[in-house]
C-alpha cells in the first residue's frame, strides 16, 4: 500500500500538469482548508460518510497534499515557470520513478509468492508412522547415503510405479544427494 505521501505526489502530478500559478495557489488554499477540516473532524471523533472508512488516513493525505501543493507552488516561483510541467519537476519525477520501481518490485514479489503457492498446492506433506522394522531400514539407508530419512522416503515416492492391476512397486535404486 502506498503511503499518504506517495498517493499525494501521484495525485498532484496528475492533477497539476499544466496548471498556472494562480490555479496552483487555489490548490494550496483548498488543501489547507481540507487539512484543517479533516484534523478537526478527527479530533472530534465524528463519523460523517466522508470520514467513515479511515479518518486518520484521510487526514494524513490532506496534510500531505497541503505540503506537496506548497512544494509545487514554491518550485514554480523559484524556477519562474508559468505552468507546472511534471517532466520539469526533477524531484517529483524521481519520486514517481521510485514509486513505480517499488510497485514493480511488489508485483514481482506477489507473482513469485503466487507461483510458490501453486507449486506448494501440488506438494504432499504428510506425517508418516512406520513400524520399527521399516523405520530401521529407512534410517539405515539414509545414514549410508548421508541423507535424512525424509529425503530417502521422498526419493522412494518419486520412483513409485503403479501397475495396471493396482499393485505398487519401486524399482531398486541407490538414494543420492
């Protein structure tokens, strides 16, 4: 989830493109009013429909919008721009690239997680209780191969052959690492 600052920077870049200084100043004033309103509503604990979902986040977003619109206004004044152009805003463009990079990394991590879950769905995890004799044979084979008993059992399972009559066999093999 994006922070209030990320949401704000993205919003200001989208809505600020091409605005002149007077329009940006109006946005600064609007953000100041909304920041005060949301903070007051938050302090009073009121739950109007606008504040019902997450009043703390809404207050944080308006506070961040106020800061970001002031930054854009000040940047325009110091740079002498007639209109706000997102591509000229070096800091805003850098933040946008960082945000896109974080988003892409999150999407890739999510895709990897989903792939692991799909693979895990094909796995069988079980607890197996063997007789003492069977257990002794598995442990001995594992010790000779330098493996843990579970790995020997996994190798056994990988080699199972199910015949047409329903019988099950495992051809002779040597457990390997």
